[in-house]
């Protein structure tokens, strides 16, 4: 559970987005990542090129021939766009390997335990050597593999809980939402300016008054 102050802001955010003509999609029992993943895959099936904009690198598992991820390095102006080549360059992993990498190393911020004693470097090295988590566990069970005794022990100790961890890490791509890809217009008009004024965004309100933005089709 997050602080109540966060939940109180959500209706205001949805209202603000609506003034621009941007829909807000939510579904009880599903994380935002699941909805983003579902939307991305539906759009791809309809022939769209998709760019996911997020500060959460869990979305890197969605990367594919028609899906890229723009994430933030610092603030909202210093960004990096990931495709399969950029993911390979930075992590040395494929999108599917990135899921298993996250499951192995864990993430305390998401209460994902990972495999105790296997950190970021260890998870990447193992996946680069063996290819998949299944093959890593097979090597751990093989006394003749070149895994060190300590690494083998850590991997085997984490085997029982790994399926549950993978289920937590993997983004759901078939959330039951009523949505289909279509062209929409982003509008900064009277409603948006009124919202800026009511929220105390004085600079944005003045900018909107000085020059109303033309309609711009977004995909």
C-alpha cells in the first residue's frame, strides 16, 4: 500500500489527462505494466509501431521488432530509447533473458526476492553463458558443469521459488481491458488551460493562453 496522498492525486491526474483527450485505463488486480504490455501487443497485432514511455525498466521485456522502450536516465529530458540492439549493448541480453535476469537478481522495491547471493553481474554472466534459466538449473544439477560449488549451491537453493518469482516478474499480455488502437488528437484548449489554472500551474496556463497548440495526431 502506498501513502494516501498518492491515491488522492490519481483522480486529478485522470482529470488532467482527459482535458488533453488522453484516455486513462485501469483495472483492479492488474499492475500498470500488465495494461501497458496488453496495449502494446494489441497495437502490434494491428500493424502499429509502438514506443513505450516509462521510467520502469521492467518494460524492457516488451522490446521486439515493432516495440521500443523510451526510458529516463535523469529527469524527463535525458532519455534513452531501447530496441533489441540497445538492450544487447547495455545488458548483453535478449528481451526474454531480461525477464529471467530480473527473476534471478530480484528487486527489493517490488518485493521480488530473486536467488539469494546472485546479483546483477552474476545473473547476467550466467544467462550469457547458459542461455536460459532452465539450462542454468540443469548445469547446477550437473556435478560435471564448470559452476563453482558456491554458485551451484546458491542456484539450487533458489530453485523451489523461481516459478513464483517468474510469474511476478513477467508482464501479463492479455489483461481483459476494453481497448483498441486508434488515432487520437492531443489538444491543449480551454479545458486544459482551466485545469492548469485551478491546479496552480501558472506558467502552463499562461503558455496556453499565449499560444493554443494545434491538433496533433498521435499514434
